C-alpha cells in the first residue's frame, strides 16, 4: 500500500532484520536511507534490489516534499544506517510532514541500541530516560548532566569510544555512587556489558580504550524509584485488561 514506512534494521547482527522489514523493503518503490553503501550491503544480504535514495536531516524541504508526494501513491521506506530511524537518527521532519500531509505512516519495530542496552544492563527499568548523545563541550555536557540530576529514572546515553572516559569522569564527579553500565558492540561478535561505578569504569576504560559503538546507562539516584512500586502499578494496569 502507498505510504511512508519507517523500517528498523539491525544494529550489528544481520540476523536481527525482521521478516516484515524484508517484505516491506522488497515491496516498496523507493528506500530513503542515510548512506546508500551501508544500506546497499543490508539489501544485498536480504536479496532486495529496490532503488535507494539518500535522505538525511540536511535534506532540503523540496527533497522532503518530493518523497512525501511519492508516498501518496506508492510505498516509500525510510531506514537509517542501523537500528530504529528517528532514534538519534534522521526522519523526524519527514514523519512530521507526512502526517501533516495526510500520508499514511507505518512504523516497523526492530533493533534499537538504547533498548538492547537497557535490557542487558540489569539497571531498574520501570522508568528510563533516553538522552541521546551528550554534548562534546565540557560546559554543555555538565549542564545537561546537571539538568538530568533529579530525575528518578535510569538514564540512557549514546556514546563513542574516544569520549567514553571523559563522560564517565563527569558522571563520577556528579553521581559517584550510582550504578553505571557500559554496553558495547551490542549484537556483534565482541559484545560486552560492564557494570560498576563511573569511577571504576573510567579506570577500566583508561587502561582498555574501548572500540566500537557504546550505550552508556546510569541507574537512578538511590531510593529514587523505591516509593514507586512498579509491581503494584503493573498489576493495576493489567487489571484493566482482565475480562470481568
Ligand atoms: N538509530 C540507532 C538505534 O536505533 O539504536 C542509533 C543511531 S546513533 C547515530 C548511533 C549510536 O547508537 C552509536 O554511537 C552508539 O552509541 C549506538 N549504537 C548503535 N549500534 C550499537 C551497537 N551495536 N552497540 C552499542 N551501541 C550502539
């Protein structure tokens, strides 16, 4: 069917592509993607030969309008280099404009590094806040961390190897006792999830400079979720679905 399809792709292990994703990518007229070489490899792996077109957040209004116009009459897919589009990736403006134009938007769920890290870290996950990438500059990074300080939830950040140690030191200065996890190279051969205080992890990664892609997670302030009985809330919510 015509419309815009937001298609999640693997974050490392190609086996994580969904059956539905392959169907939609094969059946659509055009795949908008960040990098045709990256997506080309995935398509080849899946035996899909659909035409690709570059699309990212720097696309002009006219380019975006043309994609939306095409999606009025044909199925058009949006993918990013890896994982779920729009999650620290391009696509928000395209979805916003498609909705405004009355074009059907369908989202195909799949891999997302933030969620994969969250399910691996063993930190409280009744409430979490995805905070994307921390700013590179020290002052801006400190401001963002200070802003997040009072939040009673696990914080999830995207991070890069060269910046990990600095971020861990900043977190250690602000929250020396919180539980922290570093989830690296998720779904790939050298997947690793290491937990400890920010200080301990900073020390470790100073000695072993991390390679690859990283999700950094910080547990809530101690006792932050204690007053928040998630089992009771879950039971209450589920009760609404029980046949009476
Ligand atoms: N849209 C993607 C998603 O759904 O996860 C995220 C795109 S963002 C530009 C890229 C960042 O995601 C990386 O710098 C890293 O922080 C995180 N990431 C992506 N793949 C990862 C993996 N396999 N393991 C750990 N982190 C990953």
